C-alpha cells in the first residue's frame, strides 16, 4: 500500500519547519490541530463530526478536561 499523499504532505510540512516545532514554543494544541487531526482525517476518520452523528456514534470525542489545584489550599 502506498503512503497517502496527505501523509506525505504532513511529513514535508514538518520537515520544512522542524526547528520551530522542536523549539519548545510549539505547544500541544498546535501540534494536534496542525498534524494529529489532519493525520487521522487522511486515514478517513471524521475528526470534526462533519456527518452530524449523535455523541454515541462519533468517530472522535474531544475531551477538554482541565483540572486546577489551588496552591493555597495545599498549604493549609
């Protein structure tokens, strides 16, 4: 099986800007939006529920869980 064109384009894009991506200024959200999500789209996943499926039938469910721990509450 040949490598899909979209995957080759993602690899080329990464190689062109490699230094910027490895600099430490490039964050996880940027990585996901520019490489991970498009990677899975090329493989046929409906990353953004373009088909309008109900939650139980989506290919991908994005989790946006953030946990905050108060430093002052730990000092008490």
